C-alpha cells in the first residue's frame, strides 16, 4: 500500500470533519467547495488505486495480495467515513443534496474492490435515495450510469447505481412512466455494454437486469388505467430486450441459461405475454403500438425485441418445465399465417452474428418441427401470403447463411431440409418470386446453384408448372451465364451456379409445354450466351489440359467440372437448335 493512499484517507477525514463542524456551528458552508474537494479527492484515489493495480501486475503474488488487502482496508475506511457523515442527523439537506450530485458517481468506482466495498457503496447510494428528491436522484443515477459506461470495470461500478435506481423507481410519486422512459434506455445501454465484457458472468448480468425488471413491475402494480398499461408495456419490451442481451452474454453452454430465463416467466405472464404471441411477433407489435406515440430515440432502445421474443420461445423449448410450447407448435403447424409470422421472427436468431451456434441449431430444429406438418397441399392459394412474403424471404436468406457457415455437416443437412420445406410452404403464386429474389441477391456461387436447383425442383410440381414462372426462367439463367455487371462467368469460381443454370434451362426446354420460349427468345439465348459460353468453356478446358500435362493436380479437378459443364452446355445447344428448326 502506498503512502499516497493513506494520505487520501486523512484528507477525506479532514474534509468531512471540517464540514460537520461547520454545520454544527451553524456557519455558512461553501457547498460548492465541499463537493468539488471531496469528489476530486475520491476521483484521485480511484485513479491511484487503478495505477497501483496496474503496477502490481508484475509483482510477486504474496506481496500483491498483502498490498491489496491493506489498500482495500483503507478504501473501506474511506467509504465508512462517508457513510457515517451522511447518516449524521446534523447534516443539512442542502449539503446532502449537493453531495448527491457527485458522490454516487465517485464511490461506485470502488464497488468492485471487495464485497465490503460494494456493500458500503450501496449503503451510501441508499442513503441518498432515502434523503433526496426521487426525481433528482433518478437523474443523478442515470447520469452516473452513463458516465460509468466508459469505465474498465463497468460491471462492478454499475452495481450500486443500478441497485439505487431500482429503489428510486419505487420512490417516485408521480409521472412514473415519463421517469421510466428516461431511465430504462440508459439501463439497457449499460447492460448491453456489460454483456460484451470478456469476464462477465451471465448470472451477474441477469441479477442486475432482473432487479430493475422487478422494480418496474412493482411500480406498474400501483398504477391504474393508461399509465399502468404503458408501464406494463414498457416492462414487456424491457424483458424481451434483456433476454437478447443475456443470450448474447452466454459464451459456454446454452442450457446453463435456462434457470435464469425461467425466472422471467411470472413477469412475462404479468405483461400478458404468451409464447405463441412472442413467436408470431404479435406481442411485440402490440406493446410497441401501446407506446407508439413516443419518440423514435426511445423506441430505438428496444431494437432487439424481436430477437428477444424469438429467443424466449427457444428458451421455453429448451426448458423441460414449459409444456405449453408443444401446443404452440401444433398451432403453428395448422395455421399457415401464424407459421409464416414465426419464420419472420426466427430469422433474427439465424441472422445474428453474436449468438452461440447452439441457438441456431435449436432454431433450425424448431423450424423443422413447425413446418413438417405443413405439406405443400396445405398452402391454400386463397390465403393471401403477400403480406408475409418479405419476412419469409428474409428468413430464407438467414437460412442460407446457416447452410454456408454452419460448423458441422449435421446442422447443414438439417438446415438444407428446412430451406426446402419453407420454400414448399410458400403459396404457389408467391413462391417463384421469392426464389427469384433469393437467387438474384445471393453473393455465393454455391448457394445460387442450390437455389437454382430449388427453382427446377419446384417447376417439377404440377401446381407450379401451371403458373407463368417458367416465363422468367430465362431471366435467371441469363443472370448467371451473362452477368449484369458484364463479362462471362468465371471458372472455376462460378462453376456451381453455371451447372445449375444450364440444368434449369435444359429442364425448361424439355418441359416447355406452354411454348414460352419463342423463336426470338431462343435466338437471343443461342447467340447471346450459349455460343459465347461454349467458346469460353472450350478455352478453359484447353488451358487446364495444358496445365495438367505439367503435373498440376488441381487442374484435374477443374477439368472434371468443366467437362460436366461442357456436356450440359452442348445438350442445351442441341435442344435450342432443334427448336429453332421447328419454328
């Protein structure tokens, strides 16, 4: 322990003793000087402690532990002196109010040093909460929390502030909703930042988040009519948001979070949230509509509520204690509209880059369960799917990401099956449009090849053949064989999609019952990209043949691919030539 640390203790005692003597003597006290001097002293002490900790990283462990214990004792004495000062019945309210603006921020920096330091820091904050105006303290604590976000020890320094804030919520006497609107977004930012700390334990994060949630619930239970409804809606949105934050903080096993999330069940029920309402997105939408009159900055604090709502459903599936989720799955299987809504919600999990892969695995399994009872024949064409097409498309995009980046073959296999089933669950009038959009916007040659195969497979069904989707097949094939950005396809990089495009075109030629390929279209295709492609493929084969002759092993694999493309290309050329002769 440094001599400087001991000197801080003496200085704090001098400041507090002098202030108390002035109050007892009834002398005029310079509050600004008192606050400035005490806050400056505490801030310097915290900087000194941090500096010593950094220096001691290179010291012997025994020496380090002894030094830490001595320094910790001094900090405890400092905090204890401050608490005794604040507890004195002789302290004037003006002094208490003046100190409340700076001390919570200053003393919270010591909360992480030991359990006793945390206990004293919380007691000091509690004293301010008891003695000062609740609305003022709410602003003070929110400001302190916001300032703590830049701290290297956000988790520990925020604990006494969050603790105090949960008590302030209950102390506010009116305009509760307006006060919560100010505080909750700041709390969510702090919790989000805490979740990103490498050493943050989910249990610690959850306890802090749950404490705030319980306080909001206690506030709501005292209110009636519109304000009570608004606070309950705010609580519901908060629960979804913290579920997303908590889930991201889990870095080990998903199952370890089940006991934590299950503690939210009574709060979810209090807000009128159901697993079916969460997974269809109806509950998030309902709560947002309740407070839709609020400003955009406030609503932006809840940007992950759809992710949180979807995760709550997945957590319920994981937990053996929640039996009603099976009934919800049955409902989704039998109700196309709700099923399509669920696709749009679960995409948030699949598209997230912050969650463990285990969450995505569980989500794919849920999707398979949902869609397995929905055969294509169930997709009644009279049901208008146009309202859900965009979200289904986004869900399929997320599914393709899992196929491309899944860490193991089993998950890729399940995800590919999910892709096929969801595509078949789209009503025929919209199915080709979704497939076309997926192909057009995919950046992966392999994935475009897979999607073009799905176009072909869906054209094989009699229902899809009855539509005019085959009239657009030429657009998709041209997109690959004559890219809009110019230039021919690149080999071998784009071999997968070229093979799939040629296979699709061949299938369309063989099954052109409607005669959609006019002579003009055939001539355009023949001269525009079939013959040019033949020249390119022939040249690539010749070049790789020469490299193979020089013992380039990789060229053999490329040759095999190019030969397959050449064979399929010649087949398409022959079919087009036959058609042109018959016209």
